[in-house]
């Protein structure tokens, strides 16, 4: 069974290839640059499934 983030990453890789890009920066902070990020700002976790602190 594939996870939703596996599909998201595949779509992102396809998009990067189509646009001739090598990378995309995914911010790991909220608009206030707080230490603790609200769930609705967890972009890195949503995209990749990564839940660590050194993203």
C-alpha cells in the first residue's frame, strides 16, 4: 500500500522534470518563525512524511 506522500513526491518529481528544475525549497517554519510549528504549517511532513526536526 502506498502512502499519500509517496504519490505527492512522484508528482513533484514529474513537475520538476517538466520545468527543468533540480530542486524545490520546502520551508519548515510558520509565518512567525516559531519553534513549534502548528499542524497546518507542516508542509514538509505533508509532502514527504518526514516528522523529524532536522528537515
